[in-house]
C-alpha cells in the first residue's frame, strides 16, 4: 500500500517537472477511510495535483479496492531534484497502479528481530528489486516498512488486532543500500488508551543515520 500511495501521488506531478528533473518524496500522510483490502487483493491509486511551485509540489492520491471502494487517502509533498540517481514515475501512462503485497517478506529480508517492553527492533537487508539503479530504496517502501514494524510492536507486546487510522512520515535522507546494505527499523508504543494507541517509528542506517521518522495512530479492531 505504501508504494501504491507514493507512486500514484507522485505521478500526478510528473507533467509539471522541468526538463532534467525527477521527484523525491519529502513527506507523506496516509489516512484510512474504511476497512483495508484483504491480503493478496488488488488495489488502485489515482493521484491529483494540489499545487506546485518552482521546485516542489503537493498532491493527493485516493486508494481504492477492486470494487472501487475508497479505503485511504494519501497526501504527499515532493521536491524536484536532478534526475541522476532518482527514480521518476513513468510518464504517458494511466495514473492508476496495481499493487500486490505478496512479495513483502522476500523483499525486506529480515535478518534480526529484537522485542522489548513496548518496543521492537528489526534489522533488514532489502533486495535490489525495491531500489533504483543507484541502490536507493523506493520512497513508497518506507511506508510499508514503517507499517510493518508498527504492527510488529503491537502484535508482539499487546494482544489483539489493531486497525491503522492514520500514518505520517518525514523523509530525512535517502536510504542508499550501496553505502550500507542493512537498515534498522524500530517502533515504540508511546501511549495506549482504551480506544487509541499511538506508535512512533524510525528507519535508520546500520551506522545510526536517521533516514525516516513516523507517527501512527491505531485502534483495536471492532472499535472503528
């Protein structure tokens, strides 16, 4: 879902780019509207530009299941950067994209997992299939990784099933696997009430450089 949200939102801005420039994700926010599609089902995303300035733009993407039901909205801010080393969504194509999550476990390559009280830390080595030709992890995968580790800390430390209500990410720097092939994901439960649980998470390099930070809100299944 993260890659779908990122790509479909970015696609809406491609036509506004000056020659020789591509897009890099700066911020993404994902808000759930309804129940998420079941695992293995097809979802589509349709992006619309919300406004652009010289070197940045805002866009919004609506994610829908195979029946056309909108289940989430993604709002993104993107910056224009020289195309060297940047993966840009293809031009001249429909702004609808399909996403199947079956590849996730193979793609992220979990190498170590440590669970403590209200905290979980994963060390992963993503495959080259989720990177551009310079070994930089696709910005949309950051959402998937953050969601994965947040759900991990909830399931390992708190019984029951949780539904994601909203998720906000800040991208601090690209995740280059050529420099450091391993990434460290960490999620911590900040607060748990009767109806709402908040979780913070981060993606860092093995050497400790902060790549992405995030904040998510969850609700126990059945209370949505």
